[in-house]
């Protein structure tokens, strides 16, 4: 962390460092690239005050290119009245509840902005990075990394062992930066499959000992939670408690087809099916040792055979979206040249937003 950043987090700095910060601000347009890179570390880093949140929101809006954040795209495309209310009242009030930080540019503008939100559930303390953006004139200067390092420093001081954030899947530069900083996007599901009925033909008849046992909603919630936890532990055990507390899986509202997947009378997984807008959403959770196996293939065929006749009878579309609890399960279906995904004709899709998490190895005493 550079001197300017720690000066605002309670760590003393010398008067010389403060003088350098105050009297040698960055003038980006008049300096060479190398000189800008040196000077950028001395740009003031200050908290965002109550009366500055409206300005910060407008700055954030300008910083995001179209297509990188769905909410911002909606605000931009809204009518003038809705846009005015959102930018000047609703969004500033939302962010006013949080702690905002801004790196100041050559003329006092907000060159980079970050908002932090603290959370605690089931005794697990986290630092959530709610938003981070860099003005186009100040990109590729390390300002995003500088703000992320500040968030990590604050998390350590407050003894919060996890940092987390959500990012639009189309925002590739941001995802690349977060991965470089140690954030993991493999724990929680970030992709899903689509296919159409009927799924590729069976090679062999379905085994008679593999069945779908109907569940009531309360039973379904319990079985889903059980297999969700099994999948989390098998994927990234260090992050499992956090993901279970902050991103629990629930049976979708309106779902009427819920099943325990049983093999030889023993539960090996959970599945449900819900029709929404001409598309069937299927959720499937399995014991990790069965990911990508013949058992999973047969379970998918069994589930689609239940909904297929109804879809045909209703004359509805036959598009299916298959959702899995975690990214590791998804990867197992894609593994190898003759993967289960290719065998079943499954196409990969990305969710609009993905969750990334970083676990801190050491905390300050």
C-alpha cells in the first residue's frame, strides 16, 4: 500500500509524504506515460462524503462501457424522469449506507471509485466490494489494483477473513484483475447448460435401481441443502462456510416437481424442474464422486423423460436450462474429449453476474 492510501487508514505518514501529496498532484495530459505511472501513486485517496455520492454515481455511470453492467445499462436506457430519480436520489441513497473511497485526479475529479459493505452471517465476517470503477482517462495506471489492496488492508485490520464481490460476466478486464489478485470464481456456479428435447438417445436402457422419488417442498429444501453442502466442500472446502451462509440455494418459487435421486434405495442427489416462459429450468445436485459419470447421464435422461411428454402435450418450446450448484460440478461434465456435456449435446452459457471470493490467510492481531 502506498503512502497516500495508508494515510487514510490510520497509519501515520511523515509530513514530507503529505507535502509531496499536496503539492505534486498528477497532471496526466502533460506527462509521459512513465511519469504518469510514477505520479499516480501520489494521487490523493479520500473517503466519499455524504454530499458527494450523487457525483460518484454519475462518475460510475460514465466509467462503465455499454454491456458491462446490466443495471447501469437499464438506467441509461430509461426515460429522462426515471434516470434523473435513479441518479440523483435512489442510487446515491443506496451507496450512502456504505463506505466509499475515491482516488482524486489532477483537477479533483474522482479518477477511481470503490464502495465497501461489511457483513456478518453465521459468525462469518466479510468485506464485500459493492462497486469499483475507474474513469477512462485513468485506466491502465493501477488505480483499480490500488483500491482493491485498500479493501484487503481494511479487511485484515477489521479481522474479516473473506472478501467477495459480484462482477458482470462480460467484464473481462475486471475479472482478469480479480483473478490476478487471488479471487476465486470456481466455487459458486457461474455457468449453466442449455439443450433441447429430446436429449441425445440413450445408449443403454435406464437402470431399474435409479429412481426419482417425489418430495414435498419442505423435504426438497432439506435434501437440496444437503447436496449443496457436499458439492461446496468438494469444490473449495475453505470457502464452503461462506458460500453456504451468504449464497444459500433455495427451491425456486413455484416449483412443483421436486425429487430425491435414489440409487439402490440410497439418496445420491437432488433434482427439480420448473417451467418458466416456455423454458424448463432443471436443477441437479449429486454426490461429487458421480459428477460426469454414467449415473449422472442416466439421471439427466430420467429427469427429462418426466418433463418431455408434458412439454409436447402443451405444445410448448422444448428448451432446457440445466443448473448445477457449483463450478467444479460444471467442469466435471465438460472434462475430456468425450465429455458428458458433448455426449448429451449440452451448450455452455454464462450467468449475467458471477461471484468471486478471496480468503485471507493471515489477519492482523
